[in-house]
């Protein structure tokens, strides 16, 4: 029962943070401060009340429509809230209760940055520097307290991924991926390290290829269509972070036997 209560509060906290991330995503686009100012409907600009901002419940109670103008509310809002909540649950399971609270806080913050990157790039084909640079700074500061790991694992992983993607960017003249993806890979290396960064990149390209081919088959895209790559990088990184060791052990067992 105690574990259930803890997980329940972690889930609720994740929903609240997810609601805040939706605010960040919207206000980044509008170049507004996400620390100050009341939330408002993007359609009628009506200031929203507290009862309109309860994660998930408000969306369900209002049937996905604004209380005031009745325009549809994007499914992005409940999906980001739920996604953030489940990620917090996974992180809590990963670190356990009190065993590494600082690690839980750090990776929770990093994953929040990645959620914003995922959604923003999916919507606008752009990775905002206002998100990437603070995340890189945070990762460097956190890893600085374990200097050996930073110098001999995380930093080389970040630089290796950065150089690899920079070469792709230069060869394609920015047609295959944007420079934001290059900076994002540097960030991923700083918290995944080796060998998880390699697995994350492999998974990203694999997931991207499968979805890309699927979109072409369904005639939603063609070979010349632009597809944001950051969402695939984020998905690959999350899989590598939580299940990378199991995947690598499984792969190595196939080679050995």
C-alpha cells in the first residue's frame, strides 16, 4: 500500500510537470515567458481558470473543447501530461526510493527537456536553443562531480556523436538533418555515455527508417518530404537509457552462442 501511494504521488507530480511542459512548448513558439503570466485559450485568448487546468481531468470534463469558445483542444496536452507521468514512474522505478535522489532529479529534468524537444520539433521542425543549451549545461554540471566518468566516458561519447552527425550535416548540406540534431546528439552523449549512445543512435535510425517507409507506403510522405529526426533520437535514447543493458546483453548472447 505504501508503494502504491508513493507511485500515485509520483504519477500526479508527473502530470503536473507535463502540464507545465505544454505551457513551455506553446510559449516558446509565441516567444512569451513561461514563468510569468496566466494561461489562456490559444483560440479565443480567454484567461483560463484553475478548474480548466487540471491535468487530464479538465480535458475529459470539457470533452476536449475550450469552456468558453468551444474550439477543440489539441490532443497534445493530455498526451504530454500522460507521457511525462509515465516517464516519471519509470525513472522512479529505475532509481528507487531514496537510493539516488539527485540522479532522479537530474534525469527527470533532462527528460523534461527531451519531451519539449520531441514535441516542438514534431510541430515546427526546429529544436530551440533555449532548451538545448540549458540541458547541456545541466548535464555538464551534474557529471562534473564525477570527473573521471565525464572525461573518459560521457564527454567522448558526446563529442563522438557530435562529430558523426556534423559530418552528415555537412555532407548533406543540412538536407538530411538539421544542426539542431547535431547539438541534440551532443546532449544525448552527455547523459547516456558509452555504449548506450551507440545503441540510441542505432535505434533512432531504425525507428526513423521504419516510420519513414510506413509513411511513404501510406502515401502520407514522399522521398522528398521533410521529416523531423529529433523525435526518433529522443525515442531511441529513452529505450537505450531504460533497457539498453538488457538489449546489449541479449545481442552479445546471440554473438557468443
